[in-house]
């Protein structure tokens, strides 16, 4: 097995999971995974990558957010994963709609804020992991996350409160 095969096999599930949590759509996720590994393969030819996991996670987040920004708002909620509640189908449909609105709102954030938000809440990364992945300091992570939360609250606050 070549080094490249090992990289793809080792990090492929993480790349897929990162894109899936942002996009929630299998075909778009598969496209993003291909784009990520194609771009990484080309970069590998001209530059040494020291931390493949961080590089691929960041690239997957960026490409998934790019894809999300290109999508038109979806009217269909098929394929969205929202945990089932004890409530009926109406409440489940509302939950799915909220997930899609969150995805669209995140896509509207400035790139750095969207990346930090996705890494923190979709990938469950710590502040330290985000800082290492994006090659920034902890203060920059905290500031970007605060800005993202504030903007998302302004955009989605009324929706979440049912207004």
C-alpha cells in the first residue's frame, strides 16, 4: 500500500463525516470528498503536509461550506437526520426545517467564522484542536466563535423561539 492509499484509507471516514455533518446530503458529500482528496493529492506533489488530519478536516469544511453556499435553499427535507422525539411527525418536520435553516445560516457567515463554528459544533473539536487545524491562536478561535454565535442568534433567534 502506498503512502497516498494509507492517507485516503486512514482519513477518508473523517473527511466524509465532516462534509456530511455540514451538508446532510450523500451525493454532495461524496462530491466534496472527491474534491478534497483531489486537491490534497495535487498539493502533496508540490508541498509537504505535516498534519494530514488537520489539513483534510479544514479542507473538507471549506469545500462543504462552498457547496452549501452554492445550493439553493432546499424545500425537500428528505435525507435530513434529526433525532426522533416522542413528539409526532409535525414536530419532527419542524426540527428538520430548523436544521436546514441552521445550515443555510452557517453558509452565510464569513468563511473563518463558518469554519470555526462547523469545527466546534459539527465536528466537536476543542478550541485547541480548532486553533491547530486553522493555524491560529486560541483568542482568534474564541473571537470567531463569538461572532458566529452572535450572528446566528440574530438570524435564527426568532425562528427558534417560534416567532
